[in-house]
C-alpha cells in the first residue's frame, strides 16, 4: 500500500504559488472535506499558497465492524494508548512524504511546506513532521492526538526541532477528547518543540475563530 501514490484535491492560487500546505483529512472523510476551507482562510494575494488535500486509502476499520472507509490507519481499539495502528501510521507517513517530495521536485523548497491534519490526519502530520529529515515550515495538528508519544524522544529527527507546531482542539470534542490533544501538546513541549496550544468551545470540528487563527499562523510561517 505504501508504494502507491496518493490522489488528491488541489486548490491553487491565481498566480504561481510560493508555498504549499498539505492537509490530511479525518477518518471516513476525503480530500474534498477540507478543500472548501481555503477561501475562508482569506490568505492575502501577496502570499500565493497552494493547498493539497490527499485522499487516504480505503481500508477496513476494526472498531467499525470492519467497514471499509478512507482512513490513514486502522483503529483496533478505542483505548487511548493504543488507538493508532503503528504499521498503518508509518505506511501513510511514507505516502505523504512522497507528496512532499513531489512538491519539492516541482520547485517548492521543503522550508515553504506546512504539513497539516485533522483527527486521524493530524496523527500522521505529527508523526511524520517530527521524524522527517527535511526542514519544513510548520506542523498543524487539529483535533488530534499522538501515536505512541513515548517513542518521540528516541525517534525524533533533529531537523524539525525548531519547527513551529500548532495544536488546536475543541473543548467539547466527543470523538477525540481534549485531554488527548493536550497530552500531545505537552509531549511536544517536553521535547523542546516551539509548540502552541489553542482550544475552542466546539465539538470535533472547526470553527470560525479557529479558521482565523489558522490563517494568521500560516501567514506567519510563510511571510
């Protein structure tokens, strides 16, 4: 599975782009899910950003009676410490890294690429962003958690130790409890990353205040 190239939805600016955001969706969604958020970010024309929204592979999900859906990895247990299937996480991380390599080959330096993800997609963003041997512009982890946080210290690449990370979560999240997002934030903080925490009065979703924060954060990364 990790050898196949991910298909994606792309949203391009009206002029040649100077930066790229690769944004990973959550369980059961697709790249189409977050594409409509781009106009809401109101990125300035002086900062032309290309957005890439990959589609996760379709796979059976154990906790959903093996129903097949788009997912970055299987969920075999709702236990917070073992929710993410490590093998699947690593497979998807390799596929997303291929997308990063493609953007680099097409002329965008790694330092102008932000890796973002919501829920399951955020797990991949955090896993890959802290382990990849390419210096990227930032990591954005929305309503998500960390796969095997206890392994970060030994597995982290030093390349992105100074890369800004935004961790954001809904206070009333009924899918990924807010303490899981905050735990990921604390692990990143303990490992010396420049990480920012934001929470909002919302469920497992995004809200206007968060969109505005994301826009400001992206502009800071790319300006």
